[in-house]
């Protein structure tokens, strides 16, 4: 069982790092866009705009993650499917 774990787990980590990189990319976009926002006279207006930006980019992240999982067949093409080792 240890041998299976040692073969499979690093490949699962590799797959998950792909999701991590996508999240970092989107987080940087959110930060950059919010920092570039113009000033508002009311905090509530700023909050609404910032949340809209964040939600928009989170939708983009969701789509990127779906595409990544389709491309990798949820990590199977990267060796991240445990069933391949059983």
C-alpha cells in the first residue's frame, strides 16, 4: 500500500498545484483591479463594486478550473487517479 501511495500522491499534488496556480492568477487579477478602482464617496458603494469584481473573477476561476479538469480528466492524464494504481 505504501508503494501505491508513494507513486500516486506526488501526482495528485502536481494536479492540485495546477488548481493552486489558477487561483493565484485570479487572486492577483482581483487585487490589481480593486487597487485600480476609483474613489467612492460611500464605503457601501465601494464595497458593492469590489464584491462585483471579486465575484466576476471567481466565476472566471470556476471556469478555468473546469477547463483544467476537462483537459486533465480530473488529473488522470497526470497520473493523479488513484484507480490507476489499484
